C-alpha cells in the first residue's frame, strides 16, 4: 500500500513538472485558472506526503504523533528521512496549512516558487524507497 501511495505521488509530481514546463511564472500569475490549478496541485501533493508520512509512522509503530509535523519528525528520528529533507517537508506542511486555512493571504509568487522545489518531493520519494 505504501509503495502504491509513493507511485501516486510520483505521478502527481510528473504532472506538476509538466505544468511547469507548459506555463511561465508570468502566465500563472496572470491567469486565475492556472493559479487555481497550481494551488490545488501543490495542495494535493503535500497532502499525499502527509498521508504517507503518518501512515509509515503508524505502520512501523514509530510513536504517537499528534500533528502532521510530528509524523515527519518521527521519520527523521528513525532514519527514513534525513534531517534537512525533514525540515523542507515540514515547510511544505506549513504551506498546505496556509492553502487550507488562509488561502486569501498567500503570496501567489511564493506558490510559483514551489514549482522549482519539486525535486524536494522527488527526494522524499527516493529516500523512502531506499530506506524502507
């Protein structure tokens, strides 16, 4: 099940990479539909990361996390993710929370910048594949 979730996340990252290749940052910032697509695409990818992290922490009995960030902290603590990647993933969780709760206040340029951080999501996938 975990490998299937990682494969789904990998497909999703591929879609975001395709989106990035087809649209310039300026196009995205000037087009409400493209901006919406980016928001949703990033949200869904980050939510998948959260689901995978919490599922793995639970399945491997790594502890009893009470927040999404704690799921990631447990993966770092037990060597599934390195510390620097764990910090990046926690920042992504922060972005997800903004997308969900404070979507009006988010800087659209910051969203576009996340398109350049897709390698961080790929690193998450690779580290879990290597260390499971």
